[in-house]
């Protein structure tokens, strides 16, 4: 178990994965651990603590050289980051204190709690070093093109209200849980960046990785099959002066955050056995349930894989092994404004070609490859996010919150999306490489703008 | 609730909700979008050339019945210039295939397309009834699948056609993507979303319904009042595929776009170059001349097992070793006729409508 954990982690600690590592584990930055309170992340925190923070002499043998973990800490600073999602649900307990208690048992580890609505909180974003949000992008999810408008500063709503409007506008339970998963992951990535971490570790076990792979593929995420297992992520909408100051202090790494799942070869049962032997307290993760909502694709996949594993025990390892042999096909056109993963080229053209949604396209002519519609967000987001925002269920989902809390309509996007759009309007590079000035943008989107 | 207008023409009353898009549309617009999407699939992939001879794999079920109707309609409307045939395989399943073949014969009359029926019995010397009596119900789908694929190619070669089109729909493809991932069948995963496959020396094989939802095919047949035969095979279905199918139906119920999303996933990834380099090179079966990744093709291996009374020899490693230990088969072993394009043997019937 510990061997599998180290085999999945240590080759990726050094900046160059192929270099000698037994005697020189030298990450370029700090470490952030994404902690949910579930089994996988509890085991992960324990293993990291035993190997790299407070070495357990029964596990860390006398082998190795000068830089072995027993002599020097691999990561100078370790931060455990917890994203509390209770405000996304009508009745859910805030477990931050409970989690804090568990984390504080590990000496030499910092605790960083985040609320899911911080994704929409401009103050949190700027405090963490994100580029200023000059205006807020509001989208209309009822339209498949996802038209957007840029609203001025004054119109900014509270982060909680923005979150609830966002999730109340999502069309299916599948979209809800996928959106929360995506927000959580990106929040963790930015938290890792802002704590100067070169590595972000997540507690996905072999079983949960197999579930997330199948679930992602079932939601159109085939292009991201590699990112589901491991990814190298770069923060590109952070303040340059913050980077410069850190660089001057000799802290800035100048690289990205490597997102690793070190338990990817360890099954859920092995994790459970470890937790039992080590007497770990697993507080568990609250079930993501919305009253009256149907079961989403994530939960269906989890139940299906669990059932299949009883008759075909090798299923989970086969899924992970098979997906490890796959690579994305085709080019990318930038980074998704919402989930920050690559946008495959031609998504909208593909969708238009395989299903006719209007009589406008001549039936006997090939579907034209149009240039990106600048009034629409669709060309700037990936297939999964577009599907999450627009793909409807057979019946409308029940309302999640009382109408006054979040009224679906024009919906805010997370701070990083706003910052990225601001970069586009501020003279930076947009996803398509074209610079769009604010007056031009306003002219394009004026029909969607609300009165000042 | 008052009746809604069609989301496409905005004039007629909407009578159905498209599973694929969720749009509420009228019957005429449904026919238009369904047929035009198939046409777009065909033209985008440049499947045919004018003058091509195309065999439609016809089982009498909903997919192939609708495919025959739509292919004929599109061929006439857009002047593809294709010469169409119906090609049916008779697996020899009493009470199942003999009934569905009656439907195909009616289709032949209705659409005025020539029909060819080729049976397992005349090609392999075995019917599925006989195979099941020897192997039981557990693994019989392996025999049927392998034999059908080769039989279609051989039937097409007898008709001297360039191309076979089959009624595989979006649900079938999505299900196959999931199955191949879960079973670790990386070779099939790499090609299962291709609209057109062509082995060396074999006939092109395409799936014009690749993006058509099964439910929409049924809707089309229903509104067009097409005559099709519907029943489950009387021999037990593939258990693993059954699990995948149920799962897919659950996904579709949760979010109807799941089917097309899985196909998009399958098209958005490919096998890494390192893995491709380790895959077996395609060769020709030394016994029957059909494409194969081993010395003997799967059909010949299965047939040899049947003939020698060790039917599971191509399915389990242990049975294969037992067969090998017994040495080469007798000289009078029945084998599959040598495969050649344009071959006319064994004796067959081509009925003209």
C-alpha cells in the first residue's frame, strides 16, 4: 500500500520526472492537499504526514541518502485545503470545525478552509492574488449559445447569492454535482497556486478514479481523460506584481501546479483497511442530495461500478489502465473559462453537425465552420462545461432554493472566468488570440446589457 | 397546458420531444431533421461515390428496416447514384430469425431492392441452434458475433458490392465505447467510433446511424408506419453487454444527451502511439483467407473447436491448450471456403424485387 502510494507520487515530485529521485526529492514549491473528510483524503493526509511531514520510523527505512525524508522535509510548507460546500445545499451542516480538528492533529501542517461561494467572491479572489475583476460576466443558460453581458462593478451581487443563482440555473442534477466538483477543483488549484505550491494532492483512490473517469466520459469529457488522472495546471489570471514580489523573495517558482492522485493504484477496500489499522477518524463526506432531484450521472456511475465490481473484480483497475493508454485527439483552442481545462477545437461545429436545431442551415450544404460568435460564451468553454450548462433532462429539475434566494436568469460566472474575460477586454489575449476592446465588446453585446 | 408550436417551423403543432435535443417539434420537421442528419453524416464522412454498390445489412429489426427506408429515400432525393442491395444473414435460430427474415422479404417487396440471404449453415455447416446445443447458452454470442461479421463480408463479396451499411445506432456505439473501456479492449476502443472501417482486402463497412438515437429510430418507424420485427434473441444475451446497456439507459434517463456525449468522448481520444506500436499487425488467415490478427482467424478457430468437439477452445486459455495438446486436426475437418472479393461460392440465392 505504501509502495503503491510512493510509486504514484515520487516520480512526479521533481520538476523533471525522469531524473534521479531516490536521493533527491526536490519539489520547486510547497504542497497543498485537497481534503474532503472522506476516506481517500483521510488516508492520503495520514500517508503524507507519515512520510513527508513527521516521518514514521516504522515506515521510513534507513535507505536513501542525504536528502531522504528522514533528514529533511521534502516540502517546506504543507497546507491542507478544505472546500466547504454546505451553502450549495438547502440543509447541510458546516463541517469546517470538525475538519480543522482532524487536520490540527498533524503537526507542521497549515489549514486553509474555503467556502464554495468564494469562487464568486471578488474580495477572496483579489486577496489570494487574482487579477482584479473589472466587470462581471452574466450569462443566459436558457440559450444554447450562452449569450453573455458584461456588467459594471456596482451590479456585483453577493457571492452566496451568485453561487445559488448559478446552481439554481443548472438544468439537471448531473450538472449540479459536476459544477460543484469543477468549482471545488479549480478553487483548490488556485489555493495551491497562492500558497506557492508546486504540487496539489487529491485523495482519489483507484475505485473513485475509475468512477470519475467513466462519469467524465459519460458527460463528454473524453478529451480530458488524461487530466482526470493527472494534470499540470498553470494560473494565468493572477496579478503580475504579486508574482514579481514573490520572485524577488526567491519564492516564486515560475511553474504550474502539478495535480496528482497518489492513491490512484490503491483500491477503496485497501484504503479502508489502512484507515482501520491506523485508527484514522473518517468523518465522511456529506452526501450531495437535493430534495426531489433525480439521481445524477456521477451517482449512477458509482453504483454501477460498485455493482459490476462484485461480479468482475478487476473492473476498476481495467478502467484506469485502459484510460491510461489514451491521449486527447485533435488540437485545442485555449483553456475553458469555467473549468480551466483545455477546450478541444470544433466542439460547436460538431454539435451543430450531428443535431439540427434550426432550419437555418441549408440541408444539402456542408455545415460551415463559422468563426467564434463573440456574443456567445459557447466557443470559450469546453464540451463538458457547455453540456453542463445547457443539456436538459427529460423533466425540469425542482427548485433548489426559495425563489427570493436565487432567481435563474442572467447568471454570474466564477471570479477566474470574470478575470479571464477582463483580460480579454483589457488588452490581454483571448482564447482565440484576438484582442477585443471594451467598446467593441459592448457594441456586440449591447442587446443583452441591462440599463445602468 | 396549451399545445405548443414546433420549435423548428413554428407553425405546426409539436407532437414529440426529440430525445437528442429536447426540442418539441412536429412530425414533418422530425422527418426532415432525422433524414438530414443521416445525410449530413454520410456526406461529411464522404461514405459513397456515385455508382457504388452498397449492401444494407438487414435483419428485419427496427434499425435495419429504417436504414433501408432512409437509404433508399436519400439515394433518390440527393442522387447518390448508389445501387442498393439487402443482405441478410440467417443464423439458423428457429422461431427468431426465420420470423424476422419474413419481415426482410416484405421490405424487399416494399422498397424494390434485391435481397440476398446467406446462412451460417451453408457457410460454416453449423446453425446457431446446433452450436447452442453443443456450447450451451453461456458463450454462444461469441460464435454468433464472429460468424455474422464474416458472413456479412462474404455475402457482400458474393454480391460484388463495395460497401456494407449496418444499422448500428448511437446507443450501440455509446454502449460499445463503455464496454471496451471496462473490458480493456484497447484495439476495439480505438476504432469503435469510426464511422467507416475497412480492413485490408475487406469490404468497407459504415454506420450511417452513428448519431441517431435508438428512440428516434423507433419514432421514425412509428410515424412512417414501417413494418419491423422486434424480439430479443431467444438465446441468452451477453451478460456483460446487458449490464452496459442497462447502465446506458439509466444515464440516458438522467440526461438524454449522455449517449451523444459518450460518442463525443470516444471521438475525442485516441490510443497513444506507444500502445499502437504494440498492437498486432493485421494478416490473412492461412486457412480461409479472411483478415486476422493471428495465423488463424477467429471464425476458423471457433469452427475447428466445434468440429473437434471442443467448442470453448477459442474462448478460454485452458481449452485452447487442451486443443493444442491434441495436435493438428484431421484432414477431413470442415473449413470455411477461401475468402475472395467477387467470390460466388457457396450456392446462394439473390432475389430481385
